[in-house]
């Protein structure tokens, strides 16, 4: 039965992790950027945790070459487990267990060539199947009191439409982002327009697409024939603009901080912000910053 005629539930989340991470070279030459550590866990673990907190049951990773460490991270390390057990390191063992999705809850597929985000999402089509799904860009770390994806799923339960998370950026920076135009629609924000990197002075708002989406499966049909767009890549935004002609899109305004950990400055800022919010590390980190005379 078509999902559009029955009340659908978001069970699956897609994590595209096949990008080359060129903005963070040389750190990302041999280590996937998603495995770089923010405070005490890899970037990808933070984002998987956000999805689990929102009730996601199946985690789909679109990987590429040199990304094997991500698959290993979400697997049991028998030798490590055994050594920790032998040494009675129960706390460390529990930490490993908490981070791990259950058996059969992860899937990995490969994007053989990095043809763009839209192409990476399309590579997940067989595993997602005919149901709406969440899409989380792992390098965009969302940090706030209310987890972003949870709020989006609550919103989806109300209207069953596609959703794009957005956040406010300074007016003079809108040309660097995907920007949406909005209008009130019931108790939610309907999207009237989506523009990728609008020319200066032409943006319909200062609300930028943040890297969290809920999309209906019809996006895959559009992506299947999507031409290459900006940067010679198959762009997700282009496909969403086409889908918006036949389906409703809503905006979810994320009330928190967003760090682009795929960039050196975003990564450093994320470590600082999450470190200062960490119950055990906040005080010593503050003291260390003070000693630097900042
Ligand atoms: P980015 O453009 O931020 O990632 O794509 P990138 O290409 O790895 O980074 P730079 O620009 O070279 O530094 C956003 C997300 O889409 C994924 C990336 O892994 C990232 O999570 N992506 C991008 C793919 O999975 N495949 C692609 O072909 C492109």
C-alpha cells in the first residue's frame, strides 16, 4: 500500500558518509572525517545517538573507499571486550555497549563514486524501500536542549509531509547556503521556496538548510534521473525542488547550535562547545582555558 495514503512512521535513517572530506586534509587522508573525535566519541556516534533518541530503528550508512573504520566502530570488538572483561573494566565495557546499535539494526552500502549528496542518498533506495525516512548529514552536529530529529519526527506525525531542518544565518551570508522561503501552515512552517546559494540580496529568508531531512520515498524516483548540478555533482536540493512541485515540504526551525565538523573551525568550535557542556570535563576545560589567559 502506498505510504501517502496511510499514517506512516519514520523507522529508518540514512547517513551519507562517502564524501572525500577535502576541506579537512590532511587529517582525513586515512581517517574518515566522520571518525574524528568530538570530545569523547566520533562525530558519527553523536549523530547516530541523535537518531536513536528520536526512535530510529535502522541505521543505513552510505560509505565509500577508506571508510571501513565506520563499519568497525559499529561492530563488537571481541578482543577488546574480552580484555576489558579480564581486567574487570566494567565501566568501559558498558560505554561500548551503550554506543552500539542492536544486531541487524545497521546496513552498509557503497557509493562507488562520490558523485554528490543526491547520488549518495539514491544509493540507499533499496535498503530504505517504499517508506519515508530520515536523512542526517553526519558532519553537521546539532547541539541543543531539544534534539533536532526528534522534533522533526513529532512534526511529521502531525502533517506527514517532507521536512527540512533549518537554522538562522546572518543576512549577509545567505549566498553560502541552501535557503528556504516559509509561510505559516496550520501550526507548522510550510516551505514556499528552496534556493541553493541565492545571489546576494535575493534570498527569500535567512533560514538555511541544516543537514537534517525527512523525505518521502518518491525522492528516489527523481534522483534516479537527476542531472548533475552545481559543482558537477548530483544535488539533493535540486531533487527536493522537483519533489516540492507535487508534495508538501515543511521547515523545522532548529533551536540550538550547529557545527560543521567537516571544516577545521567548525570542528574546533564543536569540541570547545561540547566540552564546556560535558558534566565531567566542563570545569577542568574552563580552568585550562583560563590558564591560557583567554
Ligand atoms: P560535503 O560536501 O560536506 O562532504 O557533503 P565532502 O564532499 O566529504 O567534503 P569536502 O567538501 O570534500 O570537504 C555533505 C555530506 O554528504 C556526503 C558527505 O560524506 C557528507 O556527509 N557525501 C557527499 C557523500 O556521501 N557522497 C558524495 O558524493 C558527496
